[in-house]
């Protein structure tokens, strides 16, 4: 058991990411220009940010509305039958 744990730890410590995880310096400059020249909010500047942010807004609004609705029902003493 200890040998297996040592092997896992040594693999984890010796792991180096491959070249496909490194970004091209030219692409970094292009992205920096894009982010600095856009007048949008920071969380909406990315190319796929709308696919992440707007569903989050919808789920947040729904969960807030539902909890406020049921809190109001609890305060008023209305019970489901």
C-alpha cells in the first residue's frame, strides 16, 4: 500500500504538462488586445462567456424567486395540502 502511494506521489510530482497546454505567445497578445479593447464587462468579454453567464443568471433568478416565494408562504402560514 505504501509503495503504491509513493508511486502515485512520485508520478504526481514528476508530471509536466505537454506542449498542447501551453499557449502560443502570439495568441496571448491577440487575446490581451481583445480584452483591453472591448467595452463589455470582464465576465462577458470571452468568446463563449454568454453560454456560461446567462444560464447562471437564469438559474440564480429562478432559485432566488422560488426561495422568496416559499419564504413568504411560510411567513403567512400557508401550508401545502
